[in-house]
C-alpha cells in the first residue's frame, strides 16, 4: 500500500479522476500486485530486495517512467510478477453461511487419485473419523460414507 501511495504522490494531475489519472492509478496497482507475487514467509523466502525496492525512491521513479498514459501491457512479467504456473488438481473448499447462522461446507479433492498414481498405501484411508459426508465416485453419490456401513468405495 505504501508503495502505491508513494508512486502516486505527485504523479497524478490535479482535477480528479480523469482518463490519465485513472490510467496511472491502474498501472501503479498492476506494478504493486505484480511484485506482490514475490512475497512469502520471511523464514523461507528472501524478501530483502523486494522490500528495499518498494521503499526506494529510485525504484519508484523507474516505475513511474515505465507507466505510459496511452498504453498497457497484457504481459504479467512487465509488471514484475513472477509466477510458477503449475496446473493444480488439489482441493477446493466452499463455505456458505446463512443470515440465521446455518452453515454448509463443501470440499472437493483429487488427492486420493493422485496418491494412488504414485502407489501411496494410505491413499485408501481417509483421515479422522472415516466419515466423509458425501462422496461422488464413478457417477454414484454416497451420503455419510462410513466404510463400516457402505463398504470401501474406491478409497472412501
């Protein structure tokens, strides 16, 4: 946030949200969010240079010079983003709360399939109580899939 405010300080024209100011704001945000991709836990990720850059008047001036009032870039690396774009087949979770306090949670995962691919022996046993709630296997829906009641349904 400080980087964005410092970059915009004195960079915007007087007169409010005209086209040039909006362009400069958006481009500044893109640069900030691009560099955000380098953030991480300082115990595991060296962020010293990133923090130095984001607070450096020289770096801020360089970013201002790279912002053009009439153009933008579709290339995320132009804005300093560094992504490791690996395809993720992990777990998704959705939680919905109603106004009266009811809650529903839905989780989907492919971890069992992936562990089986590498021959992981514990892939067939769920952690915890062994009750998965709802399992969808081979197009069949099993509710409250306790193995003792419903048997072993492809690892559930």
